[in-house]
C-alpha cells in the first residue's frame, strides 16, 4: 500500500503513512484510503495510535498518527518465543478491550494479528485499519475479495469478506492468542478456499488453562463464539486470580525478555539523523504537507535493571478481594452498560 516514515510535528515524532505513487492514481484505492482515515478518526487514541493529521486528497495521500515507540507482538514472538500463560491472559484482556471499543463505534477491524498489535508498557495498541469496515455501511468489498490474513481469518470472512462481523474479529483474537501462547500460527493455508473448511486449529503447546477460551473463539460457526466483552471478563478474572499488582508501578506480566525489549524501546528517544540523502524524493507532497520525513530508526536495547518476573502460574484459587480486584470488577460492571450488555 505504501511506506511508513518517521516524521515530526514540531518536536514530536509521528508515523506518516504515504501511499505509493502508482496507487495514488487509482480512484478505488483513494476511496479505501479515505475509509482507513475515517476508521482511525472513529477509534481515537486510547486503543490505537491517535490521528495527528492527514490529506487524502493530496497528489500522494498521507496519514500522520501518533508514533508509538513499541515493538509489535510479532517481533517479540519471533525474537523471544511464546509468552507465558499469564502473559497470554494479559494480551487477551487488552485485545478484547480494544475490540469492544472498535465495535462500539460500528467498526470491524478484519485483520487482527500479531503484526498489527504493538506491545507498550501501558498496554497493547491495535494498528492498521487499512481493510476495516463500517458495520452496516456500504463498503467497497466485493464477494470475490478475501481481505485479511489467512492464518488468523474466520472461515466466513475467507468465503466472503462482506460476511465479516464482530464474531470474525473475535476469531482473529483467538488465533492471535494461539500464536502468542504457542509460538506458531493456528492455521496453515495458501488460498482462501482452504480457510473456508471446518478444520481443527493446531493448538500444540497451548497451556491447558487457555484451551476452553481459545476453542470457543475459534468455533466454526460465528454464533458459537463468545463476544469480546465475554473474553475480557474471562481474562480479567484470570488476572485477578493471579493477583497482578497495581499499587506500585505495574509492568505488563510478560516474560523477562519481552519486558526488557518493551522498556528498552520505550526509553529510546526517536531522533532524526542530521541528514538522510534522498528521502525528500520518496514523498510526492508539498513541504507544508509533510514537513520532515526520515526512515524510522532501529533502537538499540540498552542495559536495564532487572524487574521481578511474575511467579509461575498455578491453578486458579480463591483469593481475598483487594482494591485491585474491586476496581476491575467495578469497571467490568460499568462496561456492561457502556456497550449495551
């Protein structure tokens, strides 16, 4: 679709997505790019990167969003292997919360996967709304187009992208959890027709405690899957049982290698080099449109103090409710009203 640059709005770094020149001449693509912009506007900045500025009508359309200095879940999995059971529940809660918000503004993401999840110290961010859909609206999707990523795609979406629903996003959430907790994708397919079949996912290595939730999210029939709210409530209940602390500075309950990289990336300031030859030729825009674009730097991990790793997860147990538990149970109750449940 395009190239993403590290840019600057005054002194603050932003991510600037610039459409490839050959696509900028395609009216269909311009319309889809405008839909992506509308999706980013709707979702806001709590669960994703906030919109900064955009010009979908420029000679080369572009979108600038908040730059989140965090690795993707896919990067972390490829470098460090799967997360712990506790880390998987933390991811489940964050992703389900993000989907609840996306769906509340009548959007479908349709491409939730580890590569579209940023893992920050204060929670996950879901990015890339390039193939999102306004629920109930007149979209640009055709029946022959299976939009999304096959390894994480719901069967009904593989058959016809117009049939994607909130349940399809929940399916992708479950597939993402499988990858996060096992280190491998749940499905292997090279063409959409393979994903329309009722085949069993590869759950090798999945912690037994996650089996029930994941199996339900990956149900073949959309009506057999839980809602995003149900997933969040189950995940929060598990986290409560683990006693995840919040009294002091709380870090994500991720494996030590994951946490070290997340914190190292957070501590690295995005700085522009003095001069980058040729970068100005990559953008067909007026200087006022995109004031300063440079390739995104690759931060180097700096030595960090060791943080206490979570204890190994054990069986669920009854615990005495504390302030953390009361706070989250109250939030869950409030969310039921917020989302019509």
